[in-house]
C-alpha cells in the first residue's frame, strides 16, 4: 500500500498515484496486472468528456474576458487578444514551463 511519503518524492505525480492507490482505483488495472496495448473505450470516453468540458470552459472564459476588455475601452484587436494572454499565462503556470 502506498504511503504519504510520496509527498517528498521528486516525481510530481507520485502523490497522485499514492492517493489513488489509497482510495482503491476501481477504474485501473489490478495490482500486478499488465495493461493491454489495445483500445480502451472507457479511457477514450473520459478523455473526450474532459475535452468537451475544457472546451466549454475555454469558450465561456474567452467570451467573458473579451467583453470585459471591450467594456474597459480596449480596441477590437486588443480585446480579442486579452483572453489569450491571460489564459495562456495560466496554462503556462499550470504546466510549470
């Protein structure tokens, strides 16, 4: 069973794997099982759902920030670029680049 010592590990995802292991990952393979290289429908569905949610959130964020910039007096080009710079910085910070 994983321990919470994973917090001090150099691998940033080790803590996530430890938490999932403590919760008993029902969606993942059993301990010692080898995952097939084949098509996993449930994994594809989860990724597609996450992509749809992220797309809707990105669209809503873009529209809101563009309107905010326009109401603040920005020209059309600046208002269109403002959301990209804000969300782009957030994305870079999240990825740790």
